[in-house]
C-alpha cells in the first residue's frame, strides 16, 4: 500500500489518520536497539506474535459493558471493543485489558545521566525499556514514532518481567529505567518488572510526564526508587495547546512523590516563545521551592525542532543560562542545563561552598568528588542516591 506524504493537522487530518499515515516502522535511532535489532544485543529476545491480554488494574466497570479507566486524569469511558485515548488498553466485553504487558518495543542500556538523573547513582547504566503508547500528545515529542502509534503498528518483543530483571542483571545494570514513551500507560508491566528487579537487588526509575492518578502513583512508590518528571511548562494554556493534557495533575504528582520520600528530579524543556518567559520561570521556581523544597534538581533542557513543532529554532544557550540563574536565585540548590555538552551548567556544585562535586560532559561523568554523599571540602550533605 502506498502511504501518502504526511500532512499537518491544519489540513484537516484527525489524530488517527495522521498516525496511520506516519506511524509504523521507523523509530528514532536515539532510542537504541528496537524490536528486530536489540535481539543482537540480547539473544534471549524474540519478536512477539500477538498482543498481550492482561487485565488492567485501574478501572471500574459500568453498565452496558462499558468501563471507566482510572489510571490517568482523563478517566476515559470506553465502550465494548473500543480503546482509551492511549490506544494500548482495550475494553473486551466489559473487562479492561492492557495490550502491552510484556511487549516492549525498545530495550537498551543507557547512562543514567541520559534520563536525566544527576543525583541517582551517577556514572552507572540503566537497562531502559518502553512499550508503545502515551496518554498525552506533545507536539514536540522526540519519540513520537513509538509514543503516538498503536501496538499493532510496530513489532514488539515478548519479554516477561522475569526476563527483564535477568537482562538487567546480565548487563551489569544496577537499575531498570521505564522511559522513552510514557510508562504510565504500561503501568502494570512497569510494576511487575520493578517487583522482579527488586528481588535481584536491582533498582527502578520512572521517566514520566506525571499525568497519573494518585492511587496508581502511590502503588508505584512501593516498587520504584526514583522518578524524573517532565514538567512541560507552568501554564495550563501550554498544556492545553501543546500537550493535550493538564498542568494541575502533574503538580499534584510532584507533591505526592516528595511527600512519599521518593527521589525526584524535574526536567523543563525550554521552547522559545512558548514556556521561556522570565515571569513564568520565576513563578515555577518559587512553587518548586515552596511546595517541593530546594533540593529537587531541575534540568533546563535545550529544545530542538521536531515532530509537529518544527517552526521554532533551537533554544538559545543564553536562555538556558538565564533560567538556571533564576532557579538558583529562587533558592533551588541544584539547577542544571541539558542538551548543551560541555556547559558548566552540567556540573554539580556544593550549595554551601560552591565546589565542583561532579563534573560532566553530556552523559559522561568525568569526575566525582563526593565522599559518602558529602562535599569533600566543607562536609555538606548532598541530597541524592549515591550508592
């Protein structure tokens, strides 16, 4: 079948039409090995012949074989034989199923700094995995080829939670990372993999948009060791226009994580003219310090045009440096610059004496001067997970 050249939504395409025309098959090389290639790295992997049919854990049954999903704030109401917004959960006769349990489409070993986590086992690697699907649609998504498709459109592996834990152990990875797409939509698989990983002494981190209901997030707190939240902006307008989501539930997730003692880091992708105003940044930083405390690291990351947002230039480096200064002046102790390899904003500094504690270039740790989690010069305890 000849696939037509993609047209933008302004020409009248629906979300489904766009996905059907552009979704299948070609994934970003940045994801690392994907279905059909990662088996060269992990010979145990096999391409799955069908979708999974594991009952979902977060939903309620309604009359007439309908269900209401209780996983994310959308609370999709789904008729029999239909799917929710994310496209990976299906109502079959009044019972809700996840179609992606044990069906990852990408498995790779990454530096933990790539997530990015800067205060969680620096210099180590994480076995990283994703299924297809997402519960929002960011117009600037870098992994849209797998986040915005349905499970039938790309090959997936058949990989049980037990196998994932074994692969992490074989790779010498102290951590499993649930990343690339949106782990919320494969929450059952993530939970089961994390539980299996813990049996082998392997830690677990979630890289998420934070668009999840309280009950599901509280359950995950029992098996996760750290969470990185993409805070897309600090206005509801941005979330409505560019994310197809909401800001408030993400802020509630952040407060929940910190209240549970979960190690949490924030990434703020700075998009020129969209979420980079000084007033917005000041308001966000005040909120972080007031609601989460000064020790939650914030990564201000450089935007590059992609997916549906190609009409804007990359973020000027000076804009990122200004954002970092605003954060430090607001009282955030650990403010970073991302996607600018070699910038001094990649390093970790002691908030008391300002000594360089961890020196980085890109995803590489060049020097780690921490001594038992403390500054070697002044003895200040540096928050994080260091061993």
